[in-house]
């Protein structure tokens, strides 16, 4: 569902992404680990079509992102590190607006169902987003993805800044989506959450994918060790 | 999506305390100005009505009197306050409302409202045209300066783009949401004005089509501002930068450009001072026939010409009173002198107007202002028209009086008095302002420039859809 073939992005002299090859199938969660500047966000931006690759190709459902920008976006949902919504609108109004952009019309009860499925409590549906915590906003983001019926989900450090409980809830939500067949690519610094939810894990450095593992084939301590070695840290 | 964006933007606007406050201020200001102007309008028109009736009574009640004495006694031509001056008072405040009509002399209009005020009048009046031309564009800036920059700053733009937003539809949604409140405010003002004017004593001049045109002109003006505001919001990286740029545009187009146009026009096509103007007229008058002086060279030449024409040897043999005839010919010469010099003034005014019109390219304010004043019958052209109409009436009045003396007396006869009912035979002065069609034709270039502004600004706005 999400594929990159020799995806490369160069800014001037700087190689932000170097021949990245990865594949995330339906029902898989792929976690990209790496320090700041490793190329995780560049990968996501390329898959979203926000920037053009220098070479290589990014595919969503076997369609080139840059040749079929609008078509691929129909299959995608994206949650950034800080999901910013319209603060003066309520959760349900935000969901209604963003799902409307995807040309989907839902009744109020359907919208409420998406919010419930995203783990949001009913009492806050009609509260303005300005009163929401980051975790609650991320759940609205998930509800947007649910409403859109996205086949692929791109997450850019979504658990950064969340408390453990909220982070755990978010992880559970991802697993729920995974069971529904959504292909998820998540860029994160959170090794623990990656180990918990990922079906595959990749470690990036200087724009290159240095290591790849199956999530169930590696322990958390080993993952940490490999990560630190890759980053040239001394443990 | 256009509807969704429109609803979302309106909700955000309604929930924003600053927007609510500014809306409230504008509505209160409009209400107050309308209330003030209605009082003023009724007061002036009551005065006009009383003055017209009284002046006619004075004219009709002169009793038995020599017609030339009546010509010097004179009468007044009064200009009424036109209904749409309620919305745009134009130059009404600075030009007079009555002209004294007498023999031998074309007088300027007098009793301007500005002359009756203290120096505080320099601060200007709170009037609907001030709100419509200056404050509502500011409101548009306040409502729309961050329309696109806020999406960038908040990060919602990235989310919208990831959802595959249709830029064009999104922009249209935003455009409508900015246009809607402005349309509502303008509609309420114009509809209220129309209902009030329809029910006031307006001497039958008010018509809904003029009001509708005025409304459309202002709507076009706001459309230009909305397009510019949204264009700047698309291009600017930050809301603060967008606000500064837009306020600069407002200052240049609404404040600086009209004043610069005025200075340029005056320096290129200078208006003579009152003293220069009067001196030139006196000089030309002296070079022609003085109707009161039988010994002048021109009078003797006229005498010879008339005697020859009628084939008689003496003025006593003429079938009319030559003195009255000479007075009338003198009047006609003076009228020609006035016509020549006022024509020059008018040409200067037209040249100045052309400079204004050419500068309308840099400011949508200028064509809007011209059109607004013209449709409201409060522009300088209407005043010129009134002044010319009064002068024509003066010339006809003098002929009416001189002809009466010429037909009813003999040369050398003195002490003639017209009958007491004679004065009623002079038709009353009646001035009709230019019709809407004529106004629109005369302001064709302003309409074209305003239309060009709309096309240009829409182009700027819509051709940037890919740059979001």
C-alpha cells in the first residue's frame, strides 16, 4: 500500500533522503526511527506529495504520488506531531469540516460514531478544540482518518509530548486500525511505543535506511542497543 | 466544499470576540450616521420648501413696479437636498445652496454648510459615505487579513493539503465568507435608507434604481477590497506582515491617492482666485456694451444699427422703447462674458477631473467616490448643472422684464410700472438634476475603471490558487 523505490531528495548539497526503499502492506504498522534530521519527515512529506523527489518514486496503492496527487490523497490520512485543528470549532464541527474536504457527508450520529471509535468521550464532542489536550486532538485526527476511510495512514511523531496513558491509548487505536487493514507509516522517536505497535521497524540515519526488523522478532532492549549503535552513541 | 468552508469561516468569525466587537461598532456607527443625516436632510428640505414659497411670494407681491427695478431687486434660485445625499453628501457641504439672480451679474452660490460651521468643521462629519468608503474597507481588512496566513501559522494548511483540498473551491468558500457579512451590512444600510427615503418628503426625486446602482457601486468597491485582502493573505508568510501590507494599501488608496490627485490636479490646471476671476470679467464687460450707458461707443453703434434696420431717423419712431432694448442687449453681452469665463472654469474643472480619473488606476476609491457622488446628485457636476440652470433662468428673467418695458413704453418715457399681476407670469425656477441614465453615461470611464479593478483583482486572487 505504501511503497518507496529508491526515493531520494537532495536540498542543494544536502542529501535529505538517499535511495529509500520500503514497503508497508495493508494491516501493517511500519515505524521509522531515527534522530532529528534522519529523513523521517522528508519521507512523509514526499509520500504526501508536499515536496517533489529528486529521484525515485513514492507510491500509494501502486499509484505514483507525484503523478496522481489528488487520487493518492484520497487514500491517505495524515497526523502530524501537533495536529492543529480550528480552535473555535468543536470536535464534531472540525470532524465535519475535514471529512467534508474529502467529499464525504456524514450525519451527526455517524460523526459521533467516528469520534467514539477514535476513543474520544462523548461529553467533549461539542466542546471547542481550544480546550482539548494534545492527546484529545490526536484522537480527532484518528477520527478524521476513520471518516475518510483511509487505506494508508502517515504519522509524524504523533506520540511526542503525550503522557504514557494517552500514548498507550493512541497505540491501541493504531492497532485497531491495523486490524481494519490500514497500512500505517509512523515516524517516531519513541522506541517503546514502536516496539509495542509496529509490525516492522526501520532505523534511519543521514537519509538512509540503516536497519530493518520485524516488530515481533526483536526485543525492546535489543532494539535500543541497535538504535544507539546506529546513531554512534555509546551506551 | 465551498459551502462547508463558508459555514466554517462564518462560525469562526461569529465566535471571535474581536470580530463581533468591530461588527457592532460599524453597525452602531451606521445607525447613528443615518439618524443624524435624516434629521439634517429633513431640516434642510423644510428650509428649502419654506424659502422657495416665501421667495416666490415676495416676487409675486411686488405690486406695481418698474421691471428693471424688479430685475435689480432680484430673486433666488434654491437647490434642494437630494434624497441620496443621505448616503453620500459629496461636495454639498462646500458649495452653496442658493444663488441670487439679479440684473447684469452672475452670482456665485452662497450659504454653504461649511461656511456656517466653526473651525471644528475641519474635522469632517460622521456620515454614511465615510463609513462606506473608509470604515468598511478597514473592516474587510480586519476580517480577512489572516484568512490564509492563519491556516499556515496554525498548521491546518498542511492537514488540509494532505486531505487533497481543492484550492480553487477552498478559496471561493473563503471569498464568500468574507463577502457575506459585508453584503449584509451594506444591504441593511441601503434598504433602511431606501425605506426611510421612500417615506420622507423628497419632492418626488427619490427612485429605487438610483439607490440600487449606488448599492452595486459600493458592492463592486468591496469586491475589489476583498480580492486584494485575500490575495495579500495568500502571498504573505505571516498574519502580521499581511496586516501591515493591507493597512498600507488602505492608506495609499483611500487617504493618500485622493489627496495626491487633488494636489496634482490643482498644480497642473490651476483655478483662478476669486479676485483674478472677477477682474477678468470686469475687463471683458467694459469692452462690450453697457446697457445703462447711452453715450458709450458701443451704444452709439447699436443705435445706428437699429435705426438703419428699421429705416427710421429717430429712436422715437421705433415701435419699442430703445432704452429697454439697449438694456437687454447689454444683458446679453454680460451673459456672454459670464458664459465665456465660466466655460473656462468648467474646462479647468474637467481637466482636473480627468487627472483624478487617470489616477483611479492606482486606487479603486477614486472611481467609487466619483460614481457615488454623481448618483447621489451631490457631485460638482450636478452643482455646475444647477448653477448653469440658474444662470439660464436669470437670462430669461432679464429678457422677460426688459421685453415688457420695451413693448409697453416709448423711448424717453420714464416712470413706467408693470401691473401688479405681471410678476406671476414669470415661470418659477425649477431645477431637475441629471437623470440616472445621463449620470451613468457621463461616468462611463469611472464604471469602466471600477470594472477593470474587479477583473484585475479577481485575476490576482484566483491565479494564485496554485501557490497556496
